[in-house]
């Protein structure tokens, strides 16, 4: 997620647009306070709505927790897990170390 100031918008509009085309969220701030979020206009936004699309994106970028994403989308945690699965977003993300420990357990 990129952050731009209102002043940056004049000089970095192209960067903001390219980021959105690549599926990236951007936050625009004024005097250090978030003013609005630029959300990519994609199939998820059209199908699921702004709140759900934002929840999926923020969870995928590890900016918010699963329960927070569910609350933002207005669904239960189990419904959020289903939504994430339908959009190809992994809910469980083990670290390399965790995977290595599990592989060692099978050895």
C-alpha cells in the first residue's frame, strides 16, 4: 500500500494510477491524517462491493486481522474465510521456519 499526500497527487498521479492498475491500494493523507483510500476498480469491487473488496485487499496485504476483515466486510469470520478462499487469498500463512519444523517432524 502506497501513501501519498494531497500535495503529492499533482506530481505522482501517474504512479497512483499505475498502482491501482496493478491492484494496489493507496492512502491519501492531508497533514498526516488519512483523507481517502484509492481502491482498485476490479471484478472483486464490482461483485463484492467496496467494503468487502477493501477487507480482502487489506487482509491479503497483512494490514488487518481476519476478524477485522470480517467486521469490515460485514460478515462472520467463517464467511470471511470462505470469501478469501473464493478469491484465492490464503488464510493461514506459515513462515519458512514453521514449515521447516513441520518437515523435520516428518523426518
